[in-house]
C-alpha cells in the first residue's frame, strides 16, 4: 500500500540505503569467525571446525535477533516519508 503512495522507486532506494549497514555487520561477524578458524588451524587445534560452526551459528542467531530492530527502523523511515508526502496521497 505504501509503495503506491510514495512510489516504488523511493521505497527501493530506502531499503537499499539501509541494507549495506546490515550486510556489513553480518560480514564482519562472519569474518571474525573465519579469523578464529584460521587461528585454530595455525595452532593445529582439532576443534577448529567445530568452533567455526559454533561461531557461524551464533553469528546467524545474533543477526536474526537484529531483524525486528531493522524492521522498526524501516517502518519509522517509511512513516516519516509518508508524513512528509501526505499532501500527495489524496
């Protein structure tokens, strides 16, 4: 419904503006897991693969927990844009 009011291009640009931060956060946490795995390999730890799996699992869970916060930020942004453009709705 909001897409019709404020334009699909604007909605897409807002989403793509917010996505890099989210993807950057996920990439950083996964890179940290990779570094831990590489360190475990250098130390010849046998548990390196298990630690990598555990780290990736925790990273995924942490990022899933962030989704409601991200959705809230998007909703707030859309609400603000709709309020600013309410004169165009009717």
